[in-house]
C-alpha cells in the first residue's frame, strides 16, 4: 500500500474538501481519501503508486492547484496500533 500526500492550494472550507475528495476518488486503485483545508493537503491510500499526471488530470477541472505530490509506503495500523508486537 502507498500513502500519497497532495499539497493543494485553494481549499477554504469543508465543502472544498468534499469537492477535492470526490475528484480524487475517481482515480483507479484509490482506497481512501481525506482532505484538510487547514493543512492544505489531501492524503490518498492506494494499492500502488499513483502517477502524478493522473492526480493532476482529475484535479484540473476542480479549479484547485496541485502544489506538490509526495509518496511513501503505508502500513495499515492494526486495532491496537502495534502495541502487542
């Protein structure tokens, strides 16, 4: 699994977050999306890496600007967050 953090300019409220989430969920392979207008970013969890061009393609019609994209490995946290081994 891969966590992709997308820095986004222009989100001002919860409704902006909803618009961005809807756009990013259209990308094939995305399992989870969460956006924060306060942080100015969205986090995507996917099976494998997402091409930057695909993120920019789905974001372009929204009017929000993609400022940067960063990928890192994602390990699903268990029920107890690794407390027991």
